[in-house]
C-alpha cells in the first residue's frame, strides 16, 4: 500500500551528493540498477570514517583496530537484520541470496543485497 505522504524529492536529492550536478544542462537523474547504486552522504561519511580510523580485518585480529572493525560490522549487521524484521544474532549477511542461504541453517532468515 502506498503511503499518502508526498515525497520531498528536493530534500531526498540533497542526501545524495552525486545528484548535485548537471548532465547535458539538466539535473542528473540516476536510476538504480543491478551493477551499482548511488550512496547518500551518511554512507559516504561512514565509509570515510571507517577507512580513516578503523580499517582492519573483521573477526580476524586481536588488536584494537580489528576489534573496532568487528564491533562496527556486527552493529551494522544487527541494524540490517532488525530493519528487515529478522533476528540479529541468527541472520547472516551476504551480498547475494545464493551465498546466504547455506548459512541460514534451515530457518530461512538472511539479509542480502544491502551492501552493494
């Protein structure tokens, strides 16, 4: 069912820095496709922060950077599961469903395609 609220397209466009440009004299319009998706400012800022402060192997180190990277990964995984209506501790996260299904151990919950 469609929400009766109107979408503020101008405000939404401001969340995506790449849309603040013109192509052939017109505002850029980018429709998502299977190859990539545009990132909102909050995601870009989070990635910059990660690479500047916490970049390390997740679940593979015992040093501070690895601990922070693992904590951030697990927090993101929990948020993705909750937003999908799944149980955080029981939900694998994978780039595609074919990779996630074997990790579900039969309960069928998986979060996929969230990190393109």
